[in-house]
């Protein structure tokens, strides 16, 4: 897209230092260029993928109960992002859903009810958007797949990036 806003530059590094609104602009351009329908995943979709989908081993982190096997976090990251795929993938073969960079989700921040839900939707409006996964700058416990975070949709920092989903037509 002609530029890389990332603070950390290098081959195969995740894109970071992008706001939720920046990602929406990128998606609009990407969809126009490719003819596909890319989007940010919902929070429920993100968590389903991070947990390993229907192949889940019910791990604390995305693919392991040991953070260091699957995540870059404050104790092993040297305070920077790392090339995607250097840690083990989860049960679906997806890399870096725990650690490396937080990932924007489409949902607004909101509370979920205590009853069982299938593909719950977040709040219809809030002042914050959800991001998940933890980052190279977080404690290991903040890279667990259950941990939720949120930020203003205009927020940008070098530990916040994104992962896209592609909808079928």
C-alpha cells in the first residue's frame, strides 16, 4: 500500500503502529485492489481461532500451556517484535496469536452475559475497540487467549497490529 507505518522494520515482521481506523482504510483499499472481502475478525472469531477452533487442546496460550513455546512477551522478546512463525503454531497452524503484537478486533468493548453463547457480539457502541493476544511488551499472563484489552480506535503504538479475516462472497 506504498508505505509501512511500523516502528519495527524488517522481513516478515507484523505490521504495527496502526489504529483501528487506519486498519479500516487499509481494508477498504485492499478489498478494492483484490476484489475480495477482507475485514477484522469479531472478538469471538478471533478467540475461536486462537483457541485452536474445533481442534482445541484447551491451552492457556494459543497452542500451548507454556507461553515461551508460542508467544513473544516481555521476558523473551528483547522488547521488540519478531518475524512471524518463529514460535510454534496453535492446533490450526496459526502463528503468533499469543504475543508479538496485540491484534485489533472489529468489536466495540462491552460486557458479555454469564450464560453460554455462540458467536456473541460485543456492545453496539462504546468509546473503545477490542484488541486481543498480548504483545512483546506484556507479561506472559497478558498473552493468554482469554485476556481482553481495548483502546480508542485512533490509538497507535508499536505493540498494536492486526490480523485479517476474509469473508466468502
